[in-house]
């Protein structure tokens, strides 16, 4: 393929999907529509995901790294420092979860706007606004947008980076697009380096199809962004984890051993509102809850067929390819599931699916167009009803669990377990954060100490072991006095028991 034909491939596609007249109106109408979608997304988070929901397990790990209100929790090998830096402007001086949620909701809305705006000229305004609406109304997007978790930020960075890539390879004078490619790649790698690599694999492969005069600039932008974003993670690997290979090995072990594991059914089970499905057992959710998940790849395939017939394959194929590689490790390489893992894939799939839906409702012929509009409207209404029902149930269940942790933390304080203190046992990481204590583990994925070390600490620091259900305490704590606290059994050191309030 010659440079001239390469330059025409996406250039002609852009001419077909973004006519000159519409491009000229973009600065006013396009910005307003995308701002409306992003603003509605932020408002929906504040109304539907309660700001007072409390912090989850992983959130407490990330927030504790920068918060002065609790000691830093153990930072396991797979984690990256992007989220702690993201929340630092609030968490470094305030312990208010509500304020943190509002900050993240506003920031997630702004980044969604920027990610959609990155596709300026590649697809029409109505397609981008529809894509934003489709992605923003998924229960998993609304639930994790205001949370101190990395997956949403990888998703919007992947969406932006792919749009910028298509623009940059088509127009060497679009320096904004080149910077956008680099910054988007850096944000992905800053949040989750391995996810960034999987998501950008198609873009790296497609560089061979880019005209030579633009290839080097795009390679430098994409590779430079990945290196810049992952640099801290790599340096930390050598400083704290025994090297890069050891950190990757530890990360694989913590995630159950990466290898061929078909987790498609696990992801389906998590669609009912399970934030983490590990081990992933039980029945599948009601078919109404998972219907959209089955339909998504079919709609994506149909979108590609339509794009090929319209001779604008690249603009649709690139996000589909990136979505496939972003989802691949979470569908086929790990033995558990969490719905947030697939957020980057959902964000990338939203654009071609939105293009397909817009084409359906604008099809020529009054009768066909009317039928298409009715069918799409009914399908979307049912889809939204399911998404909001799952979101409401998930928020209620999560809020109740986090409130229970608050009650346990208050009970620990009454037992004399106050900072400086140390917790271990069941759910020790989040409850320790709520109580202002340190957390350690002698077994499991977060093991970072030994029983002997813990017992030495107990001589001068209040220590408690948390147990729930049929689980008993470890051998070293069996002789410790125990108390019932908010449905938990708390085994405390004898010195701590003697300081408990009457």
C-alpha cells in the first residue's frame, strides 16, 4: 500500500461520516452536546451513587497511600500509583468521603467530555453524543465513575487515545492529536500499565500501515506516553519488589496465576451487581440483566459490516480491535471476574455501536425509519431500566456493607483499639482504614508479615484479629479475649482489653 492510498483510507472515511458543513458547526453545537452528556453523567453519579456510600476495600488501599488519617495499607504488586495521585488533591487534607465522591464525579464527567471530543471529525456529533450516553448509562460506569479505582480512567484514556490516533495518522498537522495520543497512553499506563499495553497493541500494530512521514511521530507519541506513564511503576518494581520480572510474577500469583482461564461465564455472573466475583460461583443473573451483554458483540460485528460497506472501515475497526485486546485478558487469562475490568472495552465499543444505532434511526424511507426508531427506543428504554435497577441494588448493598465496617471500627475504639493500632484477619484492610489502624496479613494475597512479628508488635501496640462466620482465630490468638462487635468476633490483645472503656 502506498503512502497516498494509506492517507486516503481514513481520510475518505472522515469525509463520509463528518461532512464539511457539520465540521464547521462543531465548535458550538458539538461542544454543547458533548458537554450536556458529560454534565448529565456527573449529575447522575451524584444522584444515584450516594456520596456517603463509604470507601470500598481497594479504595481504602489507594486512598491510604496519601491520606494522613490512616496508615498506608499494603500496596501489592499489581497496583499502580495513578489513583493515589488522582485522589491526593482531596484525600491529602480531608477525610470526607462525600467530598472525594463529588470531586471524582466532576472529574469523571470532564474526562468523558474530553474523550468524546477527541473523536472530533472522525464521527458526527450525534454519534459521539450517543456513544457517550450509551457508555455513561451502564450501571458499572455510573458506579465506578466516582470511585477511587483505576478502571474508569483507563477506559476514558483508551477512548480518547484511539480517537486521537485516528486523527493523527490522517493529518500530520494535527499536533493536538499527537499530544492527545501521548497523554492518553500515559494516563492508561499511570493507572494500570498492563491494561495500557493490552489496549494499545492494535495501535502499535497499525503503525506499519501509517504513512512513513507520520509513522515516527505517532510511534514516539504512543511509545513515549506508555513509557512515561509506566516509568514510576517500573522503578518501584526494582526498588520495592525485587525487579520487574519479580513484580510481574507476584502480580500474576496474586491474580490467581495468569494463564488460559475462560472467565466469560464469571463475567456474566458479575453483571448482576457483584463488584468482585472470586470465587465466581452461583447462578447466572436473570436473562434480562445479561441480554445487553450478549447483544453487544453482535451489534459491534454488525457495525463493522456497515462500515465496510460504507468504505470507512478504519474508523470502526480500530476501536473494535482495541476493545477486543483490552477485554481479552479479563475474559480468557484470569480465573475470576469483576465488571469494572471491562470498562475500557465498553467505552471503545460504544462508538461503533452508536454509529450503527444512528444509522438505523436515520435510514431512508419513512416506514423503515419509523419502525427502526420505535425498535431502538423500546430496546434502549428496557436497557436503561435494567441498568438503573442493577445500579440501585448494588449501591444499597455496598452502602450497607460499608456502614457495617464503620460500626466495627467504632466498636474497636470502644474496646481500646485506637491509633496507633494494628488489625489482621477478615476484611482487615478496609476496617483498619475506617478505624485509623495499620493492617497486616500473615497469609493470603496481601501477606506482608509473620505471626512472630505480629506477636512482637502486640507487646507494645493494641492488636485485634477480626473473624466472622465460622472462621476462628489463628493459633496465636486463640487465648486472647474476644468480643462481639457488629456481628463480628474481635480477638484483642490482653493489654488492649484492659484499656477498654467500661
